[in-house]
C-alpha cells in the first residue's frame, strides 16, 4: 500500500487497514497514488531533459550571436578602411589634378601663342604637329577639369545651390553654345522646350548636364542628323528633359558602364573627336546630387535618347499675416500657380515655422503682434543660411518711409493692400521661374 494512503487511513480510522468493505475502494485509490508517482517521475525526467536541451540551445544561440557580432565588427572595420581609402584617393586625385592644371594651362597658352604668331613661317608638317599638340593639351586640361569637378562633387565641396528657374533658358543657352559645332558637322539642333517649364535645381550644374548630353550627341552624329531637346512633364512626380539624336546609337555592351567612373567607355566621334570619358559619369553624379537620375536608351543605327529626370518640387510660400481672411484670400490667389502655402499669424510663429521647414519664399505683413514684419525681416537676414530667401512685404502702409525701411531691413519686394492678383502673382512668379 502507498505510504501516503497508509497515513491517511491511520489518521481517519485509527488502524492500518479498515474493514474489508472498503477494500475495493482502497485498492482503486492506492493504484491512483502509484500512477500519480509514475506520472510525476516521468514529468521530472522530461523537465530535466528539456532543461538540458534549453541550456544547449542557449549556448548555441550565444555562440551564433558572438559570431555575428564579430562579423559585424569586421565588416564595419572593412567599411571604415574602404571609406578612408576612398577619401585618400579623392584627396590624392584632387591634389594631383590641381597641381597638373597650372603647368598644363601654361603649356597650352604658350602653344596657342606660337600658333597665333604670324611672324614665324612654319612648314606644313610643323603646323600639323603644333595643332596636334594644342588639341592634346586641350583634352588634357579638359580631363583635369573633369577630375576636379567629380572630386569636388563626391567629397561634398561642391553642393548644389537649388532654386526655381525656367528650363527653357537652359535649352536655349545650350543650343546657342553648341550651334557653331553642330553647323560645322551639318547637324541640326532642335529646341522643343517652350517657356514656362519650371524645375528646381542648381542652374549652373543642370546646364552642365544638358550641355554635356547635347555635345555628346553632336560628337557622334554626322551630316543630316538631328539632336532634339524636349521635355516630358512636369507631372506630380518628376520633370524629365530628354536629349534625342538620330546618330549611330550606342553598342549594347557599353550602355551598363556609361555612367561609371572606373570603366572607360569613350569612343572616337564621327569626325575623329576624342573625349575624356568623364562627362557622362559627372553628369550622372550631378543628377544624383539633385535626387534625380540620368538614363539612356539606344538602338544601333537608330540613335539614342538620354533622359535627365528631376523630382517635381512645388514652391512653398509662408504667408505671415494676422488677418485670417487676408491669409485665405492670398492662398487662393497662389493656388493657381502650383504653390503650397503655409500660414503664420505673426513674426514669432513665422520664425518657428521657418526653423521647422525653410520655405522657398515669405510673404509678410508689417503690423503684427509679438514680432512685426520689420523684426521678422531682420531676424531672417541675420541668419546666414536665409540671406537669399525671398521676402515680399504686403502692407496697407503706402508711405515712402515704410517702403524704404522695409528694403533697408532686407525685403526683396514690396506691394500694398488691398492685394490684387494681377500685381501679386507676377512678383511671386519672378522668383519661381
């Protein structure tokens, strides 16, 4: 009989075993106690086994975690070394290119002086040698400039100074700059970009991109070919300028490497022109610095199309005015020219809004509580990063003294109330087109 059952019988019956009438019941209880013991032993053994397995699994996980931490540390070290090596390489390239530029410019200058000197008669072969030397020197100087530009962009020394402008100004400038070269080769340049297409970019850098693409197309085109600049958009996501030519196209195996610095893809042009191979990678870097993209599509014998895509950006105007109805009226006027308007009811609120997100323009009243328009202007102009932020004053004070004080404090423009849409919109668009 189970020991626990014996203690309970003794406690309640005062004897080891009660009368025989209880025997069947006691046997069943005794069997249940023994079964409970067996179950408990099995559970303990299972728990011991589970604990061993858990300890083993924990040890494996700890080992894997340590290995992963070690690998991450090694990868970080390798990354740091690679970044350091890249920075050293960029500094070395910049120093070498800079040191080479001056002597090569001097060499090129003297060669051109000899070339232009009509007092010295040279044999035709000497003239040819001189012309070849000038061309080679010009290409080397161009290559050095390209290396310096790429290095400045990659090291962050050249940061795009973005503003709104009409991209038709870029296309017209490029056509003008490249027209003589195109005419000499019998290539027609077509400008399909009408005035009024707004982009947000560094104007000088974007000009370099489009000029690079057009000059590259002219290089490979021949007599009777065309190079066309056109625009797709703008839409709510991007503004896309394309340069399309009817030249020979690009070999498919060259296309994947066209924008890579480390792979030479430059080939000789249709009139024997040589290139540095740095123009397209530099143009691609410029587009990336603008959060944009440069793409190419081509078919042999059918020409090629380069696409320079910039993100669509709507101008953001901060309207600072204590009259709510006046703010609503001006916001409604600006809505028609794709301008996003945020509002502030005085100068203090405006400074807080600017600190959170710098707008592309501020329109401000002068008479306001807490901080008036004059104070707001002074605070804006004292901030070095906001010195070029356009600020247009809108006020009911029409006196010459107030106008002069506004401009003294740094206003970009000045207009009076009641606000007329025909007067305000051209003033705003002047800074956004």
